[in-house]
């Protein structure tokens, strides 16, 4: 856990991060968060589990500026090969495998996004909603507008594969200096020397 500067326990709740997961140094991982093998957490994403558990599955991707929060009685589950896009909010909800939550979408407490579903950019999934498998959801509140196509579902897998490859490249190019405190004028930033 020491290799990620943005990882923090919350009381006795400590993050569990598989050594083959990728976590960008600018991401924040707080509390009872469990990250599986080969998942990726992008820059400035926040995963906060100070009340309930948050789990991100194998090869799942949480992109830049996304927020996953697990409030009381509502854990967060992001299943294998699911994708949470830039700026999306998952607040105590379950995103099943091979589903995609679009840019800036919000999925609220107790909602379930089933396998193969796509939540369109900016859509809001209200508390307790159950989105059927292979559904395209748009709007506020989100409504199923049609079934997803085979091509759309395969594009999700293509994006997951691409994000996995990028995360592996990022891990390979990391150098110990990337994990050190930022420096200004030759001194560690935020500390007096």
C-alpha cells in the first residue's frame, strides 16, 4: 500500500489492492476498497468506502475524475470488465460485468446496472432502479430507450482491452521517482528541509 500516496485507511477499514492493479498516483482510495487483479483506476478518481465496502473487479476500469462512494447500507460493486467513464458518480450501486456508465452519468443508491447495459453520458439512474441487461439508457431520470447492439457491446470490451493495455504501459514506465513527493526548487513540496 505504501507505493500509492493517495491510499488511506479509515479507522480499521483498510484498502486491499492487488499488486497487478493499476492505480494512478493522483487517485484517492479511502477505507474498505478492494481492487482486483488488472483493474485500473485513472487520474484523480476517488473511491471512498468509509461506511460500506467498494469493490472493483478484474479488468474493470474507473476513469478520470470518477467518484465511487459507498454510503451506509449501500456498498459499491463494479464487476469484472465494467467501465465507469470520466466524471461519473456511482453512489452505493452495482454495475455488472461488461456494462458501461457514460461520461458524467450518476448511478444512485441501490441501483443495479445489468450486464451489457450502457448508461448514456449525463444520465441519472434513480435510487433502487434496475436496468435490464443489454439496455441503452438515456436522460434524467434515465429511461431505457432500446436494446444495445452486438456492436455496442463489443465496443465496451474493446474499450476495456484498450484501457487494460494503457494501464500496463503506465505501470511499465513507472520509475521510483514517480512515487516520491513532488519537488520544487530541489526540495520536497510541502515540507521544509
